C-alpha cells in the first residue's frame, strides 16, 4: 500500500494525522491502533505528503475548504476559481501563476509541450474542481507558461 493510500485509509477510519517536526501525531478511535502504528512506522513517507498540501503562500493554515479562505479548496492547495465563482471574473495571470506554483509544490509537473500546457498530477491532487479549473483556464495557463519560458530563455542569454 502506498503512503497516500495509507493516509486515505486512516482518514476513512477516523484518524487525524498531523506532522510535528519529524514526528507524527495520530489521534482517533482506539480500535485503529494498528493503523496508527503503521502510519508512525512509515512517518518518513507520510510527513512529506502532509506538508506538501500546505499553501505555498507561507501561511500556517490552509483553510482546508473554508469558504472565507481565498484560493483554498478541500485539500488546501490553491485554485484560481474558488473565489472567482461569485465575481464572474476569470482569474488574473498572477492568480494563475500563484496556483501553478502551489501545484508544483505539491509535486505536480507542469510544462508547455508543443505549445500546450501539460500537467502530471500526483495521487490525490487531481480533484474534480482542479481538473475543471485547469480546463477552464488553459489560455491563461498557456500565457503564464510561455512567460516563464521567456524569462528562463532571457536568463540563459
């Protein structure tokens, strides 16, 4: 079982798992002790998964779906459409850049391939809302990625 599958299983069993430095705090039903111990035994794999879902803006809390927290969704990774739905405005290039940076911090690989945006989503990151946002914002994502590529090319020359 992968570390992500183990975390999903723990969540479904009612366990809360929190990284504290190089240790894990696992809380939940006592009848899930074996699962809790398995998490602790594999903490070297588990801790990076837990810390990777923190927002890249430097905040200590992500809001975890809190509607008042801009650009956070159910996994705490920013998404440009979360607060845009009420405004009926497309996200700005700066918002898309922020979203792409956050996705990269969670392990997404993002690039332009033959002039089109390409992404490899790690397990658990490709939520339906995020996939919808990706498709809805392809033009702006393309422009941001082209801008990044231009910046890299300028640095090389």
